[in-house]
């Protein structure tokens, strides 16, 4: 009897230890960008509206309806459109010839004052860690809650050479209306999954590509909450934009 009790006791201790180890494993790991510099493409007003906006792109009611249908508010994309999350394609732009690139704001569905920005890297050397991102440039200082932007607001982000790729990043709640500044220490959610904080590969994606062939557009939808959080709705409509590459 003592032998059985002792064995059960040891088994219980081992089980508790195993459970404790499993529960101690982090589901998310903070990601910092200590070697990254930050700058704005241009000036902006007290509400975070860029001074370098171009003529608006026309945004049709059909497109807005498509977004609302495809990325409905607080509807989990894992249930509504799992194929968008399962796609290995990321939201980065690969430059295959000398090109000008423009970003157009379409919509937002968030409670946070998010900043939308981009970074570049050599196409043949995709980032493996934040240390590979040397510079992040702000496109829309406030593309989130209470944004001054309207559908169709457009910015040229630059001219880029062959062999360059462009990635995108949401700085969560980074725009500070009280100080008219951007907090570059805010949590970053990137179009490159490897730069995001979640440990589970199935939860690392924060940007999805949505084709809208009716107008020959590919939209990029972003989720701005850590996807391991019970507060995350996984709806990927927190910021929606599209890119135009010419020629």
C-alpha cells in the first residue's frame, strides 16, 4: 500500500510540475525596436492629419459595402473567412521595377488612436527580428479612432528601387492628441508575422490581404490587439488601406 501511495504522490507532483511549466510558458513576448529610427513622411496638423495628402482616390459605396461584409465589426475572421488567415501571402509590397508607391486610407474600426507606418528591407533578406528594421516612417499619424482621415485620403510614400520590399506596421494607440505627438514605444503589429509578439504561429498574423477584383484592388486589413488577449475580436478591420504601385 505504501508503494502505491508513494507512486501516486510522485505522479501527482510530476503532473503538477508539468502543468506549471506549461502554464508558465508565455503566450506572447513583448517585441521592441531599440535599433530602429522613426520619422514622418511630412508634417501633420494638431489632429494627426498629414500635410502631404494628394488628391483623393474615389472610394465607391460598393467597396465600403464589400469591406463591411468581408470584415464585419467584432466578427472573428477565423470563422467568417479563415482562408484569409491561412494564406501564406503577407501584406508586403515587392518592387520588381523602379516604382512610385501610394497608400490610400479606406476605413477604420477601432477604439485606439493607431499610427500607420511602413518600413523597407531587401527582398532577398526578409526581416528575422526587429533589429533588421532600421527605419520606420509614419504615413498616417492617426488612422484610428477619431481620425481626421476620410476614405480616399492618399499619400505617396516614395519611389523605390528593384529589390526593395515594403512592410507595414500599426503602432497601437500611438497618436497622443494631448501632446500632438506619436509614441514610438507603443506596441507594434507588423505585416511580417515574425515581428509580432504572439508565440503561437497561428496567432502571429496581424495583416490580411483581401482581393476586390471589381475595382482591381487588393486591400490590407489590420488587427490592432494582441491576438492572445481575450479582448481581441480578430476582425481585422481596425485599419484598412490599399496600395497603388506605378508603373
